[in-house]
C-alpha cells in the first residue's frame, strides 16, 4: 500500500502525486535494491530517486484510459523515457509479446482490467508484471484475480502488487479532478436507486481519500448537513479513521496543530457559476476554445495570399498547444488576470524580449555562439559571451510568449465575434442583485440581448436566460417563460450571426440550413437542448430544490476603492490609444467592461467564512468531522477554545467544477493560506448545459 512519504519529497498536491507515480515507475529497482538500502547509509529523497533511476532497467508502461489521464498532466513522453519507460500502451489495445522486458501495469482495479492482465500473464507477454492499482483493490476482487491467475498458469509472471492511492487527476498544484464523467447527471438523476447513490458517494469518498493519502495528512472535514456532501464526508472520515498508517502519522506535510480544512459542497448550491460568462484569461480559454487536460485546440486561418488567384478560401489549420500552468511563467502569472490585462502583459513582455534579443544580436554581429565574441584581451568579451549564452533562454521565453499570443488572438476572435463582454456584464449585474429593485428593466435588457441576432451564439443566449432564471427578485416563472420564448422566436426567425462553430450563421445556413430561419442544424439542436435545460431549472426552482442567487455574490472592487476600477480602465484605454492598432486596441474596444470589479461566488463566501471562523455563518452551520475524534464535533463548544488558524483549505465540489470557480476561490488565498480546488470533474459551460438538458 503506497502512502506518500512525508517530509522527504517536494510539497504541493501535484508534486506529491508526481513523486508517487515516479516511485511507481522506479519500483523495479526498489525491489532489487531493498537489501542494499537496509545495509547502506542514509540518503536524501532526491539521491534515492537518482540512484534508482541510474540502476533502473528499461520497462513498458501499460495503462487504461483513466490512468492515462492521471499521468498525462504529470509526465511528458521524454520524462517517461528518462524514468526508463521505452514504450507506453493502452491495456485494451492489441499488444505484441516482448518477453525480455518487464512491464509496469498502472490501471483501475476493475474486473475487465484484471481479466486482461491475467490473460497477459498466462501468455508470458512480458518478462515480469508489476501491478499498480490507482486505488484500493477490494479483497473479494483480489481473491478472484488470484484464482484467475493461478488457474491460467500466469502466477510466475506476477512480480508485485501495489495499491497506489493516486486516483485523481492533478491539472495544477492547486487544482484536481476525480474525472467522473457527467457527474452532475449521475448525482441528480431522479431515477437513481439508493444503492446507486451509495456506490456513487462511496467512489467520491475513495477518490478524496487518494488526495488525502497523497498529501499524507489528516484534514478536518466540513460540509453542509444532509444530502450528498454529508454522505461523502462521513464515508471519507471513516476511511481515514480506519487507515492505520495515515491516522497514526504524527508528522507529514501538515503538523497536527496546523491541519488543512476540507470543505465538501454540492453543485446545486450555485448553478450560476458553471454557466456564467467569464472575464479572466484561463476561464475564457476553457469557455471559448477546446481546452482539456492543459491542452488547447483552435482553428487558425492561413494567410489569404497563399491561395490568392486560385479561387479557393484560405485553408484552416488546427492548432494543438500544451500549456502547463505550473511551469509556464506567463500562464502561471496571468491565468487569473482579466483578459485585457493578459493581452497587455503579453505584448509588453514580447516587446521586451524582442528588444533584448535584437540588442544581443547587434552586439555580436548576428553571432549565436560565445566563441564568436571572445577575443584575447578584449574588455567586453566576457560580458558579450555571457549575453550570447543567455540567448537560448531568451529565445525559449520568446517562443512561449508567442504561443500565448496565438492563444490570446484565438480567444479574442471568439470574444469579439460573440460580444462576450455584454453577456458578462449583464449576467454579473443579475447575479449580484443590481436589478433586484427594478425587475422590469432586467427583463427588458435580457430580452434585448437574447433576441439580438448579432450578439452571441445560441449557447451564449441560453446561458444568459439561465442566469436570469436563477437570479432572485428579477422575474417569476411567467417572466422566465416570456424571456425564453422571445429568445426562441428570435433565433428561429432571425437566426444567429455566430453559429456554434464560430462561422457566420447565414453562410452556414446557405450550405445546409433548414426551415427555421437561418439557424444551422447544429444550432437548432443546441437551442432545443438549451430550452430543456431552462425547463429543468424552472422545475427545480418551483420545487425550491435550489437556492436563487440574490446577494450570494459579493462585489469587491479591485484596489479597494470604488474609483480604482474606473481608474484601471481609463489607464488601460489610454495605453491602448497609444497603440491604436493590433490586439490590445481591439481588446480595449471590446473588453473594457471586464476590468474593475470582482465578485465572490457562493463557494468562495462559504470557504472564507469557515477559514476565518466567522460566527453565525457556514462555520456554525456546517458539520465538523475530525477523523481523529469519534462522533461529530460541536462547533459551538470550539468557539470557547483557541483554534489554530487555517493555513490550507481544500474546497471540493460534488457535481462538477469550473475554472471560473477555481479562480474565484483564490480570493480566499493569501501569503499565509493556500486554497486547493477539486471537483468530481472540470466542465466548460457548454458541457454543463448538456448535463442540465439530459436531466430534463
């Protein structure tokens, strides 16, 4: 059973998971060198890994689709190779025998996977098989697998069996997902039986246990009373309390007096955030581009001059770019910034790097090697040599900045074409209660924007109507019906200038449009799906199964004063005026409303109240479970005692999370406190709309 070794490895969830996976890949040399380690002197964590890597034989890595998603954000192909992995293959693919090479299996402990492994062992497909399961294998399943291996004659091929407890996808140091597909549908399906729910909640608890075990800590667990969060919290508390290695650990990454707080919440507490339009760089990338597992994909039109005179439209090329938020310096620094600020920073940094590059090249006459500038007795030769040696680093930084320039341009094209800032501004006003005393104006503005064929695509309009439907004090059921009907009639008669794929609606309709105005077939499907999602939320609202958002979002103005937001915008627009052309000027024209105000979402408010231990808030209302203590803890009694400040919070959302919520929760973080965000899955707004429609 693999529980991460505390204090030896690097800190952070992603680093801890990387350490566990790397140790798994080095397991072959671990087994061979156990005796040597017992007799030899002590060594540091890094020295042990290097010694294992040096002595490590070449190996194969066999994974399933689930564990591939775990490894993908952690290790590149070159990094796998540096750990001795010459070939990595899917478990259910056709694999040729390689009998002289050992194999590391990293899979989920399912019956299908175990049957395939047993068959591989019986065929002696590889020299030896080291089996690593992403989570605990239950004893009955293990016994059945043992019988299967013995009966098929493959026992001699099995070298070792391990439970790894790394059954989660860590996309960033402070962001993880349990990778449960369509999780909101699973947990809100009215046809689900009690057994189905018990199994689903048990799987979430097991996934969260992997997070806890990887960190090597015992958290305090907080959750609202009743429903899915309490079920998961109690199951997780029991798993931790019954685990001998974890519960008896006195040290680790977190000292006993400074333990993290795990806050488990339900997606139904806030359904606006997953569909609301965003204003920050990372959240917009996830919204308007194809973005999954830190890979961004988008279409780029080639230069029209390349096809001039041939009577053909410019070809479209599909770009695929991998961006690591923890390693990429620009992305790490600006992913949470307002989109216009990210554009400005990219332009300024690129200009600075290009100027520095030109300066070095001009001094060396275009030379790219230090040998070209070293001359005997030359006073400046050492300085120039140092400058030229820094050129590769400079060029690498420039290349990364140019990657972000292309991503920013692709996002800008979508944002400008769909007028995303108008949707963002109106949705924010609705969600923060700006129209609470003027519902007629709210309905009027929503209808005007939703019925304008030149603004947004079908999903943009549906998302706006959903935010309107979930905002308290701006409309009743008949108002929601009126707004939805106005949107539907406008789309069916006038269509949408922007289709779902970004193409002009009228042009697409000319090719394959249907009888409903200028809507494409794909847009009509999206409209029908969106209307079902609206009906589903209306039903939940009428049954009072979800809260409506009134003042659940608190407004904060950047900089701390009411005028600082407008000052920031004025300064930004002044700088853009000096650069009247290019991406920055375009961003100022379209994205000015995205600067200034920020809003604390419902989950952020709850986590902050618990971290700050504020009375008469969630800190009093939520259950307090401590795996080191039997039974529930009375928070009221704790108020009379000194409580250690919260240095680390882990916010977990059942039913799907989003980058907008992840970014918003960082408002609780400061120099003394970190906030990690996790969910059953990370979904973009369009995907979440599909989940709502399926439940209808």
